[in-house]
C-alpha cells in the first residue's frame, strides 16, 4: 500500500501547488482607460505629488534639492509664475516624465500583455513599457525622460521600478516630479505599486528614492477613475499654431 | 440683432469652485474673479490643443468693429464632454460668450459659457465626472 500513499501524497502536493499558483499566479486586471481627478471631476483643484493634502510633511530635500527647488518657477502652487516667467518644461511641450505625467488631467490606458505592461498617455502622445518578463535593468543605461521600467505582480498589485531618468540639468532645463517643481536627479529610482481599490478606482502608491535630491525615500499616492471613452490624439506642439494672445508668450 | 454691442457685464463670481480647466495658466492674464459677456459674429475657430480659440467680430457702440478672441480648453475635453469639433462654429455664426476678461483690458476672454444663436447654452467648464 506504500505505493498508494506516495500517490496520494503526490496528488495532494500537486493540488496544493495548483491552488497556490491559482491564488498567486493570477494577474490582477488593471487594463483600461484611467484619469486622475481634477477640480471639476471630484478631485482636488489639481493633484500634486507633494502637498499638505497628500503628505504630512514636505519632501526631505537635500542641499542639492533645496537649491534646485528654489530655482523652479511653476505656474501652480503658493507663488505661481506667469506662463511667460515659468521654466516648466511642459510650457515648451517637452515631456513631463514620470511620475509628473500622472498628475495631468489627461487620461492614459493600461494594456497588460504576458511579458509586459504598456501605458499609453494621451498627454504628449507618449508611451511607456514596463517589462514583466523577469529581466534586469540594462547594464549600460540609456537615460530618458520616462526612464526604464521593470515590474512584477504581487497579489493584487503591479509593482514597478523605474531608473535611468534624465535628471535636473539647469535653471532653464528643469526636471520635476510634479507640477510644483520638486526636482529630481538622474539617480531617481521610482517605485510604484498599482492596484484597483474598487471596480472604478485605481490607486498608485509612489515612492521617490533619489539620494541626490532627497535625504530619505518618501511616499505619495494618486488615484485614477475608470473612463469609458477612448484615448485620442493630443499634440502639444499645436501650441505653435495658436493665435491666442496667451499662447504666444514673449520669450 | 443689431445689438452687437460689447455689453460688459461684470459680475462678482467668487464661487468658481469645481472648475475643470486644464489650468495651464494659474496666474494667467485672465481675471478669474469676474465675468464679462460679449456677443458678435464668428470670424475664426481654431480647434487645436492645448487650447482652442474662437474669434468674434463685435460692433462697439460707436459702430466700430472690434476683433475679440476667446480661449477654450483643449479639443478632447470639448469633444468628450460637449461634442464640440472643428465644425462647432462657422464664420458668420452669431454667438454670445461669457468668460473671464484679460487683466490688461485687452480684447480677449477665457470662455466659461457659450450661448448659441438658438439660445442653447453650454457651460464648457462643467465636465461631468
């Protein structure tokens, strides 16, 4: 009967493994069109990564960070600059980078594939690929506005790590984490944990780990609502065609 | 319809909560604490991003024609929420706009409400959730 016992044990083991695989191997459903909440859509006037409403204390800037934050001239916040005075990259139709782009009111779409997750952003028509095939970061980095992203699933969440951003360069070539001008360096490591908190709501818990700009890693979050419309084309450079007075700042 | 006057109705609208403009210009050239109303004839409609623009020819009280411009939000909010597109306004259309005036006093506004010739109104800042 010992053969029978082994068979039973084996079956139990296989059933157990199968159950574990079912529970932990399921990919959470995150696909769809999502949009951050702005004033008229039930959210704050404009969401930001670091504000008293979201975190209890200011980001822990290093000396390097303080000096650069002082040079930021955002068009929002406590002392907003005018569009002509501002050095916000977005006013030149330059990319906002991550995680700044999440804090725009424009929607984005998540497409989950077996070996990667694709994010399509309406703002600036840019895309982002998060590799989930187990690869490592490239040994020789290519620094970009949106960095290089690898990810994996943990229970109901997609966890993303992004490195190799183009960091803050100069007063006129700012790189911000959000529209209030919090700077980042090319050492930024962005960690995101994305999950559905209900059928209609997506949550992204964000950790900023940038030892050049911040003394310690710090956290924030942003939520997005599900949208039933399709993404469409948004070409920022049409700005150059505009004949509206405010679209023609004197530079 | 000969009353194409620039009748500037300044109303103290302090309760501008729930505004869903894209807010390119928090400290912009527009005075968001007041509204003015302008009526005239469409001369041009630029349905582009990041802000659409409408131009009106307006007859002043002295009979002089004046060109005003009106800023709108970008094309996709206008399309998704209000079904605006490149054909929403045609040259010659009679239109009334309510919006925030320029701080400089110049002939331009940031549009809040559009009143079409048939009397229908669209509050272009009221994007449903």
